[in-house]
């Protein structure tokens, strides 16, 4: 039975809700790149590979920002990182509405907007959870990551409808203003860095646990590379493949944009369910086993995507893929924080997240190149399925031995 110190303060769940909200805003805006492919091709004459490179730059910026965000959140607190990142997100989103050249798309969406998303991501959320949540961390991680899925559900169809009514430029200007006027003040005022009286206790505990493992020490461990490799595949087959190319693929097979965006929102709905379910069962069934089966399920869904030709099958795919999309995050985060020690968990999460974004960049650009070269996405989807099968094998190869802590855990 938990003692008094192990019980969560009621405000801890306000922190979880605020992190949920921040990720919903950031990840919802991030997922709009698929809505811009056809408008940019039509207005500017850019080919699919050039537009896809915008997303590739973005995923790299997102990934590089995450280790920095994690370190800054540890040093300065998650409130400052979340607030600053959302402010940059709002400014960059509004600026998307006034771009005129390809280099501006790369700079504004690909670097500014996506770096902001990297700051308002699961890495910063994990720092906030670690400070406030003592007993039900896996559940809290699942809830926060469900926010990322909820952002897809709400924002992508809403922005698609706004684009249809008033054009893509006004849609992004007003979305950016909404982030600045609503999200930034809400997080800045209500998100607290630490529970009352715990900052000094946390500092003493971190000192007792010693220094994080060095990069060279991490690099000598197979578990580290299995996590890096599998999450790289995750990036290729989610943000790289689905976020960038699902809507254009649906339009290529003559499914209209609003229907495709709505299906993307349905995918986000089932992301919520899949993430919460994975977080709930991961501790009981074993993190690596849940992770491996999620990748195996994703391989099957990508094969099914080859047969999507009408709205009914598109929505069926959205349901199936949604269950195995963000579901990789709770077990991956849990493995990152349990296999390498409490003082190294943030470092590992940041590096593994960087690997994910490198995969996202590769997948985004590769999809555009393969489409331009062959006229379809068939080879891309098959390749993604094979990579997911490999990621399942990598996950099951992890040796689930827990790092020995230098001080007793409070969980």
C-alpha cells in the first residue's frame, strides 16, 4: 500500500491535463503537412519530392530539438520550455500563411514550426510527469501521448474545413493566432514546475543517484541500439509515411480531401485508445513484448493500405492503424527510463526521440521520391511493412534487465 508521500497530489492530474493539451496543440499542427501538399503543388508548381523535403527538414528539426528540450526542462523547468515552444509554434504557424518561396516553406514550416513542436513534445511532458507523478507513471504517459492523438482528431479536420472555406493561407494565420492567444497563456499560468516543497528533495535525490551514463557507455549496450533502431522505424512508418503521404495517397485514388482529413482524424481517435491500452498493459505484460506486437500489427496494416481505394476501406485502415500508431510510445518510454537508470532516462528518451525524427525525415522524403519515380506508393508501403517486421524483431531482442538504482524509487 502506498504511503502518504507516494500519493499523487490532486494538482498532479492538472499537470497531466496541461501536458495533454500542449501535445494536442503541437502535434495537431505538426500533422497538417499532408493538407499542404496539393495546395502547394497547385499554387507554386512544386513537385511531390520538393514538398516532402519540407517535412523531412521538419522532422530533423523536431528530433534535434527534443534532446535540447529535455535538458532545458530538467534545468529550467517544463513550464518555460512548454510556454516558449508554444509561442514559437504560434508565430511559425501564422507565418506559414504568408510564404511565397520554397526556401521559406523549408525555413518556416520545416525548421521554425517543427522545432517548436520538438519543444512541446513527449520529452518535456516526461519531465513534468516525473516531477509530479509517483505511482501511475505509465498511465500518465499514456494520457499525455493520447493528447498528441487527440490533436490529430480535432485540429486536422478543422483546419482542412477552414482551408476549404477560406484558403490555406488564412487557415494557418488564424490557427497561429489561436495558439498564441489561447494555448500560450493557459500553459504559462497554470503549469507548475514542481509540487510544493519538492524541488530541494528532487535535487538531493538526483545527487544521490549520481551522474547520467555517458554516451559512450550507452553506445556499448545492445538494448540502446535496439530501441534506437525500432523507434527509427516508427518514425519512418508514422510521421514519415502516414502524416506526410496518407492524405495525398487518398487524393491520388480519388477520395476527396475532407473525407481523407476526417479519416486522419478517426485515426487520431483510435490513437488515443491504442496509446491508453498500451500504457495500461505494458507494465503487466512486459514492455518489450507489447512493443514488438505493436510493430507486428503495424506491418499488417501497411499491407492492407495497398488495397485502400474507397472511403470505407480508408476508414477501416484508419481504425486499425490508429490502434498501433502512438501505442509504441508508452513501452518505449518505459524501457528508456527503466533499462538505463533514473538519471539517464531523460538522455535516452531524447536520443531515441531524435532517432524517431531522423526516421520521419527519411520516410517523408523517400515517399515523395518513390512516388515521383514510380507513379505510386506501392513500393513505399511494402517497404514500410518489412521495416515494421524488423522493428518487432528488434523489440523482442531487448534483454529486459533493469538498471540498479543508487537510491530507492518512490514508484
